[in-house]
């Protein structure tokens, strides 16, 4: 998978460059684990692609089991502990820098439409769902939720997901009146998160309509939210373009949200001279107000703010799992990541890059957890050695490593089982 490969490459480059900077000789730079498939030798380092693509590593001189590493003057173990700590931290920090750089680049290019700026207006409610039991109605605008005033859908959906079987209070605006409500999201057996049974308006809103265009003749209006195109959920304008291009001129059904009410219109595309868009309906889209291009400074500021929110979200998810507000079934593995990556790619370049930034940030946080085989576990043992003013014996380290592997194997099997179960249910 390209996305994961790039993120792992950046992570290992952090370790690699930091090791070279303190004078450590790197013998192997591997993307993946297990047997070597192919690679090239550059200088004294073997850059390789290995058979098991879930991760990567660098191997420094004298890093083989049973070999006295400190005897090698260019080995990592011969360096001061603070220098070894720098090498350990460099990998996750490169992932953080990648996340910040991607999001800043999106803001600088004016591609910040992935940020949810819409009002949380309820578009539909499932029968007998928690939202229906709370007395909510389509067209209600959520003006307060879980203690936050004027939330957006990102916040509403996050709190819904993180509070399964826990009561959440809020306020909706209905016909100029404000109404208190309380909702208890139901635990979804497959996803392992809270589900309220509502859906909201999307960011895809009709902008200009061509004079005499099929869309205008069919009854579309400026300001309409497009919910589905021929039964396909609209996640971005590219979804509509794809449906129109593949229509072959056949009539298309669009489900809209207009002034809090559902509307359905049928539009028949007409032929176009543009080879990239052989069919058209004559519609453009309103972009969020914050889609203007930003300079480097403001873009970095916005990126730092957004990545901070994403990092807090990770810790909120971990806390919610401990408090049983979400289930371990919500965890995804490599198969789920590949599926999400494909969906993000289909939604457009900016969505795909935003997803890459989020995964890179999550990988950095995960790697810094104090688990022995991860960077955070290695760093923790190094800190303990600093406090003890002596090295932990190699035998003790090997035992800790093996025990951690034994405990992590069931976790890996569990998340892959989650992925397969969701995939079979989805298909």
C-alpha cells in the first residue's frame, strides 16, 4: 500500500538520518520485515524491501544478537544515552513533521475543503434510533452538544462515536425555537463505536447553475446540499463528476436537502466536447469560506492547530476504550487501513493527503507508547538506564522483548479479524 509505505519510509528516514548525524554506521535500511525481496546497496548501507510490509527498521553496525555492540566504535550502543534517545525519537518526530507539512501544504494550496465548516443540521433520522427516541427531527440544527456551543459535524460525530451507552445532552434549534434534548448513542456491534442514527448535510452545496443547463431545468437551486447521486453518497464534488461521466447520458436521480427538507430531482446529462467530461449537467459547487490560499505562516499555524486536535482525538479514543465508551472492535489493522486509504483516494487528492497526515500522526503516537518492541518502549528502557546509571542486562532486554511479542501477537490477530469481519459485512 502506497500510503503506508510512504509513512514507514519517512519514519525510518528519521532514524537513519539521526544515526548518521551522531556517527553511527547503518548496515541495513529495510521497508518491511522478514526475507529480503530486492534492494540496492548505497555506500555501506543495504536499502531493501522485505517480504512482510507491515513496518520497517534500520540495523546499525554491531546490532546482531550475541555480538558485543559496545565494542564497535560506530555502533549505536557506543554512543551516549542522550544520543541514542535522539535516534529513537527521530522516527516518530519525522511522522509528526510529515503530518504538519501535508496539512500546511493543503492550506497553502487552498485545498482546505476537507475541514468541516457546515452547521450540524440533521438531514435524516433512522426509525427507532437513539436520535428518533430523543425526539429529534430532520431539519433540526444542533447549537449545543456535550457542553460545546456551536459545534460542527466533526465534533458531533466524534462525541457520538466516543460515548456509546452514555447520555449526551444538547440543544437544537427548530423553527426559531431552542429545544433541549438528551441522546444515548447505541453501541454498534460491528464498528464498536456509538451510533445515534442520524445523518447530516454534507459540504457539497450547489453553487452556480449554467443558463439553460440540465441541472437548472431539472429544478436544482443554488444552495442545495447534494446528499446522494444516483444512490451513491456524495462525499465530495468529484463523486458527482464521476457519476455524471459514467452516466452515458442516462437520467440521474439526486437527493437534496433544501431548507431542512428532502427533495429529489432527476437530471439528464447532455453531451460535452470535453474528452475528460463527455457528459455534463451544468453545475458548480460552493466551496467553504476557509478554502482561500494561506501564506506559509498562517498555514503552519492552522496545521499545528488541526494536528493538535487530531492528537487529542487519539488520546480521547484510548481513554474512551478504557472507560468502555467504545469497544476494541473499533480498532483497525492493515486491511482496514487499506480500505480507508482506497476510500480516501476516491474522494479526491486533498482527502487522501489529509488521511495520510492523520495516519502519520497516529503512527507517531502509537510508536511512542511504552511498549517494549516500539520506539516508546526502547526509549523507556533508556530512561530507566539513565536513572540507574547503568545498562539493563542484555538477557533482561531479550526476555522483555519476547514477552511483548507474545502479548502483541493476539492483538495483531484480533485487529485483522476486525478488518475481515467489517469487510465481509460491507460487501
